[in-house]
């Protein structure tokens, strides 16, 4: 992972941990990160970087098809998200 990506990830994880520790799992997304800024960074930085990697290694284009944003759940504790720390794909 790039240094700036690791630093940003660390900031988000720290903010989330502090919010969850203080108020439990019902903390709204706005209290953890600025969603519009995060989505803009995906469009401006993360996706172009990944697209360049795919083109260089596989010679094909790709698209950004899905972004998972969980704003709320009708039943607390119902959502499960699995995050993988190992490289997937490229």
C-alpha cells in the first residue's frame, strides 16, 4: 500500500475506533469521515491508480462498478462487511 494511502487509512480507522468506543456502533458515517471527500478521492486518486495498474499488467481497461456505503441498517448489528488486507487481483 502506498504511504499516503496507509496514512489516510490509519486516520479513518483511528477516528472510527474513537467514535465507536465513545458511542457504540450506532455512530453515523458523518462522524467518522467526510463521505463526499472520500468518494472524490476514490474518483481522483484511487481508481486512476488501479486502472493504470490493470492496464500495465493485463492490457485491459476496467470500471469502478461498486462502492459500499453503509449509512444505516434497519436492525442494529445486521450488517456484516469483510475487509481483506491481502492484495486481491493485481
